[in-house]
């Protein structure tokens, strides 16, 4: 049975994205998409999420930066609710457990850019 994310424990805001990700765990290699990103991790949309606590290796490229990000992570929850709806999105929340400082900085820079774009979009809405 899927486990519900504990939204009150989330430290960092998440931003909707659509970034191709390759991930692997012992004996398995898969490609999917990151559908949201935060400083602390990602949500990978998939019909076949890995078990909770699974350790995985992630590789993805941030749009506009064209630099490959490599990280290790852990599955911490296994589904999401689509923003503004009650639709359940199958997938898995991954918390970064090992991320090089330069990659962490790139993710933070990218998120800052997304945040600024989001604020501009909200200002334009009457």
C-alpha cells in the first residue's frame, strides 16, 4: 500500500519540472522523469516505484545548465497528489543522501531561477 508523504515535515519548497532521469539500484537501471524538484530531493513519476528505504543512484541534467548531476538518494515515500487536484500520481519521493557540493549549488541556483519565474508569474495574474 502506498505511503502518504508527510507534507508538514518538508523543509524545502518543491517546483514542478519535467527532467529526464536515469536511476539505478542493485541489478536494475531505469529511465523516467523527475516531475518536481527541491533542494532536498526529487519526485520521480513511475508506475513501478521502488520499495521504501531503497538506495538509488540518480543522474539527470538541469535544463539551461547542461551539466550532469549525479546523486545518491533514498526512497522516502511512494506517491504524490497532483497540485490543485485530488489525483494520485504514482511514483516515488527521493531524498538526496549524497550530493557533491558543486551539484548542490547548481540545484540551488536552478531552484532560485524557478522561484523567481514563479513569483513573476504570480505578479502577472490579476
